[in-house]
C-alpha cells in the first residue's frame, strides 16, 4: 500500500506513532485493518510498543525501523503494528505480562510476535539490527520466525495457545482464608528496610527509581509504629534525590530514574506522573516532620509543571524526552566555561563548585550534570560566606542559566493529555494548595478538572483516555477512573466544593459498573464490552505508578468515611480479599495497597467543621487539621445555603451537625462514635495535638 513517504501512522494523533510515520516499515496502528489483513494473508503480526520519550525506542527505531533491509523483511512476512503504550495501556499491560513471563524481564521498546488472532509466541524488548554483545539481532529473529511460520505453524499455534492460557490464568486472584493485616504491614516495612541504601537513600542498587508509593507507605508505618527508621528512609531518599542529578537543578522537575546508586546520572526523560507522585510524597513528609525543605521540593516541582507541562486549556502534558540534538541529556549538561560566560567568573566559580561542574565532567564528553555536593550551610561555612548571601548568589545564577538554557534546542515534548495522569496531577496540586496555600495550585487543579469533563468525556458520560490536537479517543481505562477520583477527592478536601465530591461519587459508581469482576472481585483494567484483547488484565502490583486497584481501594475507603456509605467500604474490603494471596506473598510489591490497609485499620477520624468558610475561627479549625499528618482521617466542611444542602444529600450523617451558639463547631468522630463538638479553635488544636 503506497502512502508516498508516509505509512498509515501519518493519520494518528499519538506523538510516538507520528515519529514512525515516515519509516519504510509499513506500520499499522492497532485496529481491525491490521488483524484482518494478517488473517487474509496468513502472516504473523509483529507488535512494537513504546512511547514518545523512550530513549531505547529511539535507538531501535534508528537502527532497525528506519533501515530498508529490516523494513523489507517486516513488510514481506509480517503485519507490523505500532502501539503507544501511554495511549493504549490496556494492550501494553497484557503483552508486558507475556514478556515478563517468557523472559523474566520487561521494558520498552516491547517487541512481541503473535498470530493473526493476537496470541503471542515470542517476546522481548530492545534488539539490535544484527547480533551484538550476546544479544540476538532483529534480522536473525525475523528470519527464523518466518521460517518456522512457513514450516511448523502448528507448533507456533500450540505455543501461542499455551502462553495465552497462562496469561489468562495470571489474572485470577488468590484469596487467603485468614489475613493478618497488621503483620502484612510490618513485613512490607521489613522488606523495604532490608533493601534500603543508608548512604544514598532509595532501595536496592542501580538503577534506582523514585517509587514514591513506597515512601508514602513508610510515612504511614512510622505514624502507626513510631519506628524511627521508617521516617529516616523517607527523608534520606527525598533529600538525596533533590540533591542529585535526577532532579533538574536548573529548571526543576524530576527525571525518570537514576542509572547509578547515587542519583547522579539520570535517564533524562521527565514524566508527568513522577512529578505528581513525588510532590505528594514531599507534601506528606513535610506535614509529618514539619521540615520546610520537603514543601520546597514540592513547590519547585509544581513550578516546573505549571511552566513547562501545562497546556493553554489547562490540561497537563505527558512527558519530555531525554534526547535533544541526537544525544541523551544534552539539553541538561554543562561545561565550566559555559557557566562562567553566562554569570561571570567569580559567581560561576562558586556555582560550579557547589553543583559539581568540573573540567573532567561527570557525564559523557567531559560534560557535567549539576548536582548538590553540599548543603548551603556546609558550603557557606567552608567558603566563609553568609548562608543568605550564598542562597541569593545560587538562585540568581540558576535563573540566568535557565534563561540561557532556554535558547538550546529543546527535547521533544509529548503533548498528549492523558486523563489518568492528569488525575494524579490534580490530586498533587490540590494537596499542595491545602498545605502551601498558593492559589495558583488550586486554580490549575480546577482548570485541569474542567478540561477533563469538557474534553475527555463522551456523550454517554464515559471518560476517554487521551486528548491531542482537538481529538479525544479511547474509552477510559480503570486508571482513568481511579486516578481522577483521587484527584476529585483531594479537590473536595482542599476547597470544600461539593460539586467535586458529587463527581467523585458518580465516577466511582460508573467505575464499579464498568470494571468490577462480579465472579472473583477486584477491578479489571478494561471496561465491559471490550472484546478485542485476548484477556482482561487485573492487577494489584505497583510499577512506576501505584496499581489502579490499590488507588481504587483507598478512594472507596475515603468516600465511605466522607459519605457514611458502608457499601463502599465493603467493596474496598473485597478488593483486599481478592488480592490477599498476592499481597501476602509480596507485600513490598503492593505498597499503595498497604496504605489502603493502613487507612482501613485506622484509627481514623471523620472531622466535620460546621461554619462559614470566611469566618476566622472556621479557618483556624481547618488549619489545625491540615497541618497534621492524619492519613486515616477525612475532613468535611459543612456550610449553609445550596452548597450545604448538596453536601447533606451526599453525606446524610452530617445533617444535624451545625454551628453551636453561633460559633463554628468541629465534630470529631472516632471508632464509630462522635465527641461533643469543639467551638474553641484552641481546644480543637489541643485535642488534635494530643492525638
């Protein structure tokens, strides 16, 4: 089929698919045409899954998919299909399970070869064009598969059937008869502490990933057990990440992960979800410890997102690439002479010594990744400079270098807007507003929320997954519902507008209808009516993102406490039972679900403040609650008027909770009973402090 210099991907919206629109490979997008043609021609499907900011996806594309020889083999003997994993996470989840089951590892680019019916018989990740360093070459693999397909197709079909049955079996949950949740929490902590790096922070050796859901679980374990090691692990990890090259010291924001144990050399792509989840971990750590440094990390992260990752209509973009000018990290690295040319020799010398920028470099080609070698206090004492003066010099210099860096060719920005990742960013910004009281955080969260309900919802009220260039596509997945509900709950608790709570309740009801497994419990990743895939995946294990079932469980528990609807709590308990066997075996792989368990076990509080939000005493009561780390509690503000009436319709148990003697009143309920209301903000403050 002739498309001039472009193939079928030229008609897609995904930045990743468009990157391959001029390959000589006759790529198909995932869809009916590809499978029908494979069945008609009786050839296997070559499935390649990646994403726009994936470095090794770029490498494999340049080596193989831009190569005429490879293209000739693929076009003649296969139907080649390209999938953006961020646009179609449902497809990616299934075939990543295949790859991990067959090879013991996974990653992107993901390479799968399968029958015309989508049943896989070969899987791997990156392959060079020809054999290199012990890795088989793609050309050899394709030729061997083509030969086997011609001469022993029955064997291939048998293998593909066995693999498909095994993958379908992986989706079945396992129930434990008796579950000791307290013991599971303790084992989760013990296994994290066993892999903790006391020198550099983080868990394990290289590569190191942020995994903020591990950190938020540890905060809850510390809150429950008072074990000092739990909070030490969190503080050490966040500080070392902030000081390292994984954090963009010039323009802010976190890179994807560190290739070394010191957090020095990152994989330079920046993902929206990392910014959201790390910011939440920092805000919670600041609230628990009272240390402002963690709030500052969240502020810097929000600065990056609002400046560089926010579209004009309010939605948040997905990612920024690691590569620019054909080199990974080139946008972010420096030489000393560049620094001194931009900010002057004296200040440049101070800046270079503070951020480890040297003539020999710490990266490729004698370039340096800026990282904090010292704290400001240590460096000021060492150099005989007043700390305040040093901070001014460093910040002024950073701002000048940022302006200079803006003139460089930028990495690709993946500007598609995903409902799920936007839900996480809404949650982070709403939490940021509640704690840091910066109006722009709340304004941005509200604007993104309005964008989703305007552009990422179809005429039947079902969420859609992706928006780009005026087009919304793909029926929403479990992650879209779970993550957006999280954001809506945070929005309600930050501004107390019951419209957001109403939306969260409605979406939660839709999620149960669309995704719930009536036979075994738990939520499927794809909704009802999706028959194009070989199975419906259902998972509880965390990856770079917390698992959707874990997020859904915590949402259900929070909504149950806010509304008084015990059926929501029962559904959350069913999720825990559904995955109890997996969690019992590998608790450290399910730390966000452990946070849900922590919430369920409590002790928690329902705190209802009845009063005018403009009243100073009402504000003081809200502040008393917000400045404390109360992870198993919910906060409700009951006002008068139409908003108050709507809230009562959503939360009937608050109907008779009213201001007492003309003063704002705080009703604190614990262990299924409520105390006498507090009318004195200082009395509430004293009580919460005692807790």
